């Protein structure tokens, strides 16, 4: 008598649970609201870009015409093709002030955040509050003393004075952000590196920095944007040699009136480095700003 193999029991798959109709409607409403918010935020930028391709006469019409002829006159005037001032020195000054100050901020904020999050000093919460309290003073309150100091020391119209000021303004924010990111670094990895003989600079460069790279990228991008957009100190403390791109942009507001097409073209060009940096680091920015949100 031959033995028959037992037949396998039929596999039954359970249907996926149906999403309740109210939850679907709520999700659709949130999606539509998100798209509307995105369009509202993007609409001024799109309008500025469109206006930059119009002539001054078409840009000054009220209401403005969407079907007006397109031209590159605004960009030619901005880049000084017709004999005006060249924007390149101001753009180079902005790049130097923003990039150098951001680099110095990161070099100072990383060890400070390490001491406040991983190897915590005594009363570290008071130290964090002190860093935050430095941002409570209105910027205009310190403008006159800094101007007098720069005048007496011969540092007016000097790009390196702006580097120092941008570093001091962005350092508290960088310490606060970096401290929250470094708090997520496993202490066991740092202790293992120290057992292998790694010193503090090696631990920061080869252990802490790679793990907290998204947070460091988010911090550096925010500091770069704040430095790039700073106008008050740059407007008062610089003249011709060290003027930055925002200061150069204010030169288009003259006694003859506001050249709207040229201002829109200049604003778009000056905004491109920040937009490009944000687009290139958007994945790191999202990871960094959401680091520690989900355990």
C-alpha cells in the first residue's frame, strides 16, 4: 500500500482593512490644503520671476499684464551690460562672508554642543539659556557701539568685520541646533572610540560628525541663509569695497523711482545661491530637522 502525501492546507489571505471614509476624506482635505499652501508660498516667487522678464513700462502697469512681451533688459541692467555697476564684487563679498562665517560657526559649535549634550558640563541648561539670551537683544541696539568700534579701529567697509559679526550672530542658533542633534549620538560608540585611543578631535571628526551629518548640514544651511540675507549691519558698516548683495540690491531704489523689473531680476539672481544650496541639501535638511522626532 502506498502512502499518500498529505495535502497542504489552502493559504487564505486576509483582505487589507478598509480605510474608513471619514479618514479618507480627512486625508484628501489635508492633501489639498498642503497643495494650496505650497502654491501660495510659490506664487510670489513665480510672479517675481515673470516680472523680471518684463520691460519697466509693462512692469509698472496696474494691474500688471500677464501677456506683456518678454525681455532680458532687467538682467542686462543688473549685470551692468549698459554701463551700470557690476554686481560681481557684491556677490563675491556675500559668498565670502556667508561661507567663511558658517565654517567658523560649525568649528566652534560642534565642540560646544559636544560638551552640552554628550559630555555635559555642570549647569549645562543655564549655559544653553545664556546662548539663547544673546538673541533677545534687538540687533539695532548694538548697531551704534559696533559702528563706533569699527570707525575707531579702521574696520569700516571691511568684509572680515562682517564675517566676525555673522559668526557671533549665528553661533547661538548653531549651538542650540547642534546640541539637539548630538544628543541622539549613541554614547557607546564614543566610548568605544576612546577605548581604542581616539582623542577628542578624532572622536568629533570620525565618530560624531558622520552620525550627526544631517543635523550639521541643516545647521550650516540655516546659518548660511541668515548670513546671506543679513542687511542691517552690512548696510551701515560697509560702503563700496565690502558691500554685500543685499546692500547692492537696495541701490536700485533711487530718487528717480523704483525700477521694478530690474529689482525683480536682481532679487531672483541674488536668491539663486540660497535656493540652489537648499535644493542640493534638501534631503539632509529634512533628516536633520526631523532628527529625534521619532524614536
